[in-house]
C-alpha cells in the first residue's frame, strides 16, 4: 500500500504494508537507522520515536496507524542544531555502548516538552521504560536535570 509519512519535517511516500511496524519502515524503507531494534515488544525503549507530541515504541506502532502525524526520530531531533538535551548528554558523557541512547534521548525530550522543569520522580517515571544494559541511569538523570536548567 502506498502511504505518505511525514518524518523529520519531510514528506515521504512509501509502498509498505499498513501493518508493518513503524520501526522497520524508518530503518529499512527510509534509511533512518538511529532508532534501534531491542526487543520487538515495546519493553526496552530502544526504538522510541515521537509521533506527534508522544514518545512511542516504534516497534509496536503500525505504519498505517501514523496517519498525518509528524514522526520525529533521533536524526530529526536536532536537525537545526543540537538541542539543550543533546548538549547535556554530551556534557554528562552519558553514552557507554550507546545502543539505547537514541531511545533514551527521545523519551527524555518528550518528558522535557511536557514538563520543562521535571522533579526527580517525574524523571524516574518518564525514563523507567527505557533500559540501559550499561547502567548509565545516573548520568541520564544528570543530563535531563542539566537540560532542564537544574545543573548537576
């Protein structure tokens, strides 16, 4: 089925099955490989992207269900320059292996959009669905606080 998807500010015409997971459309059909496949069940958060204002697990969202909503991937998050969050991620030296980081950043960006000055509980709650096998959780929280203007 031919459908139009608005991804990172550009309109893309793709010929895919409506039930194909958005993750695979992004990676295979559009060449946007920043969103990672982790578990395929929405449990790890490695595939997190934004559909509209919502952080979603792209392995669970069917391409045909996106409709006219804007999809933002890690590649599009800082397309006009690094965001404060991305700068904080670098300053706090968050990544270790890096595999989960795009999903972590996308979840954190959605948190900061809805709660520009989150408290510790909001940060923990928002990030609880994103797994990091390297255990960089403390650095992730510091980066979020830094991006929110809370410093370390």
